[in-house]
C-alpha cells in the first residue's frame, strides 16, 4: 500500500460516515433547537415549556445540551430575565430561516390537499380510449381548473404508477391489481361489427365457428401482441385469434378499415356507438358480448389525495358517464330476437 492509499485508508477508518454524522448531529440537536427556538420566541423557559407541553427543567436540559454541542452560550439567564447572547441572536436568525422553510413546506403540502386545485397532473390512458374519450374532455377540464397543468400519456401497456409518476390512469377490461383504487366509469362492450356493405356482400357470422369464413381485421398492441377477440358462451369466456389479411397497431385504422367494408372486427362500444346509431355499422354475435368488462379510472390511494387528483377523478367520472359510449343498450333485445329468427 503506497502513501496515498494508506492516507485514504486512514481517512475512511478514522472518520465517520457523513450520513451517520448527519443523523447523529440532527438527532442530538433537534430537541435542543426546538427548545431554543421556543425560549427565544417566548422570552422565558417556563413559557417555552408551556408552549411545548413539557416541564421547564426539560427545556433547560435540552438547551444546555445544545450549548454544549455548539460550545457556545446562547442565553444570558438571570433570576428575572432571559436574553439571547449575540451568538444566540445569530443562531436564532439562521434557525428561523430553516423553520420558515419547513413551515412553508408543510403549508404547501396541506394546500395541495385542501387548497385550490393546482400543480401538474400526469395521466395515462390506452391509445383508443385516451384519444376518443379522455382528450376531448381536457379542454373543458383545464378551463374549469386553470391552475392545473395536464400531461397525458397514451400507451396501450398498463401504467406503472411509481416508475412513471402517474397520478391517474384509465384502464380497460378486468382490473385484478389490488394495489390500486379502480372506479368503474361505464361498462366496456366489445362488439363484433361490420359495415352494411360488407354484411350485404358477405353476410354476418351467426356462430363463433363461422368466424373463420370471414375477412377479419386485427389490432396489434404496442408490445407486439395481437388482440384476441373475446366472447361469452354459456357463461364462460372464449377467446378467438382470427386469421387476418389486415392488421394495424392503431384502433382508429381498424375502425376505418371496417367502415370501408374491408372486413369485420371486434371493437369497443365507445368507438362504434355513433356509427351504429347512424346505421353505418351493424353488429353480429351480440348475445356473446362479454358483460364483465369495464372502463376504469384508477389511482393509488384514497387517503391524503391531492385536490388536483380528486377534482379530476370527479370531473371525468361525471362527464364520461354522461357520454353515450354503449353500443348495445338500444339494440340488445332486438338483436337477440333477430338472431333467434335467423
């Protein structure tokens, strides 16, 4: 070991870890600083004890320990009065700045919880629902809450609340993650649909087995997986991965291909409800639509929820539920009758 290595080794062995030193210093001086600040503010040890809810002797001991640690006399004490020394005045001025910062920090946190909604709101949503439903509502939300800045992230993979610092996420399907609060906004209807032109030229499948005879349009998720169509048959879930000549990684392109009569696809109700109402699309196998799915708004904890998150959840819940996102409500009974007759 050369001289420099020996010196470095001695330094490492001889000196305490900086973090440990800070911890020891803070723990031994904290009570003394609190007592010191109370005495300096109240003007006496007795009044400081009343302010802190401890005895006068305890206040005095804590101040004495602090003075020993600092090797400095902070107070001039007589039987009639207590005054700060010049060193004490300097120490009080410096400590007071720190206390002010701490109080401001605490008030800021309380204001986030109880005060007017403000700050940055980081939101995650799958691409289709975010583009079609969430994004159009943001202008109205921002107008109602001008002190909230919105950061919307569209991604089909589930949001990682901690790693991505997500405040609120919109999720579809069945929520099985017990670590999050999931509030259902509306049921999620996945309907098999085709254009009227396609239905006239090729007909519609009447059973799941007939799907193989039709042109299908697939959706590929951002992770590379192709979406499997889901159907409920005799109370059980059945999945079907169709063979397709057209596959897109964008739900809007899938919808456009269906509207153009290029095939059939299974799409969520929020995407096709308007087209169904305008008779641009027709549905098939409606009796097999899954009924255990939902569109959810999710966040991590109900307790200590910042007001910016609380008002956003309430706003989106109210406004999304007011939208007509269901494609089956007006057609479900008729569809059952037509399929029975067929």
